[in-house]
């Protein structure tokens, strides 16, 4: 059997309709009008990961508790919305709409960004992640989502790139590869809605990553070389995903990251999940044992590290498809 066909069959298993739906539409090119796509999409809230997450939603639309929508980290409303946006759900689902409206009402800042509380001027990572998720949910014309994209352009560093830790005073100088969220958001923002300033911001941001070959900034940061899910933070697969989606598949400066991607491929054609969050390590395990019950340091788990991952494999195959057809 063709190894690729075997992997596709694995991704198309009925047990995870979200992965089946995304494989059909994003990897195999089936349209939303396709009868199989329609059937599978209807099952997303009935079986698997999305069903389990929605089952823990509180009546008011939040997760964990209603006091804050951001904490505890990885488990509160903000984090659940990021995952659900990856699973093929949209605002057509009343529970998704309720949660999104709650987040946008409480956590949008007056300046256009989003933050933990909504009272500050906006935080880059939260704004970028929110913009990406809301577009995927279908809020492309929501005023607060439009303003979030404008905020991302306004808060770009002078030389391109962004930093989560350098906002509030212009001009902005700090830049880091960890601050990938704006480019991830622009990937899903319809191109016909890009302004000239948005186009320039993406070009300058992409060049910042390409200059560094997605991974050359300071001392080697091991977390970037571990493929993880949920993708709340950066790694080289995250970088390859948004760079190839933005149209840079042919750039030779992606070479190291592509070689790592191929190196990590198993003999059966799948990819393992390295971690549920990039900073997972022996040191974190020791910390967790010393602080039992600390929810803020507890990873959210869909798949087990060290095992074949449908989320990682699907993303990796999308990247390779873009590279092969460039």
C-alpha cells in the first residue's frame, strides 16, 4: 500500500470528524458543497474532541469559570476557543457564537487590540490569536475583528516583525520569532480585504522570519524544534505552516525547517506529537510535582506526546503539499 494513502486513510477515520473534515477540505480539496463534507461537518459536535470540549462549556458561554476568560492558562475560555477554531466549527453553532461574543465584549480594548482583561491597550499574542480564531469562526466582517487587524499593522516594529513585550510606546523596535501570531492571522484573512498597509506588513513580517530561516535568533531555543499542539506558541512546523500558506514555499531560506520536517517523519508516513506545549520538559515535570493542583501549569491534552498525531500529521502534509506544488 502507498504510505501516503495509508496516512490519508488514518486521517479520514470516523472517530475524529474534525480531522476527517479538515483532511477532505484542506488536503484533498473537497468543497463545502460536497455531500460527504456536509455529513462529516454535522458530526463534529457529535463525536470526538469538539464534542468533549463543548460538553464542558458553562451555560453563560465560558469555560472553567466566568470571572476571567483568560485564566487559568490553557483551560479558560480564550484557550478553548483557539482549539475549537482549529476543529472546523463556526459561529453557526450557537455555543460557539455565545462564547465568541462574550470574549469580544469583555476582552477587546478601546485601542483595537485584545488583552487578558480588555482594560489594557492590547497584547500582541492575544490579539493575533483572537483575530485568527474569529476569522476561522466566520466573524470576518465584525468591527472588532477588523480593528484587531488594523491594530496588528499599527503595532509592527519599524523593521518588520513583532514582539509580545514591546507595546505601548511608539516607535516599536523589539522583534522575536515567537511573535508569529499576526502572520498566522493574516493567513486566514481574505486577501481581498487586505489594505496596502496590511500587505506591506505581511511582506516585512515574512522577510523577518526568512532572514532568520525560521529559527536563527540568539541561542538555540529547543522548544522551537519540538512539534506541539495546541499551537498557542511557536515552533518550526508553525512557521512552515504560515509561511507556505502566505506563498513563500519556493524560498530557499525555508530549507533547514523543511529538512527537519522530513527528518521527523516516521517510517509509516506519520508524525509524532513532541509535546502538548513547547516548553514541556523534565524541569516542568519536576515543577508540577512540587506544585500539585496548579491548573495554570497544566497542559491541555488532545493527543499524547511521543505518539502519532493526527493534528501534527495533517499540518505537516499540508505544508509538504504546498512545497511540492510551488
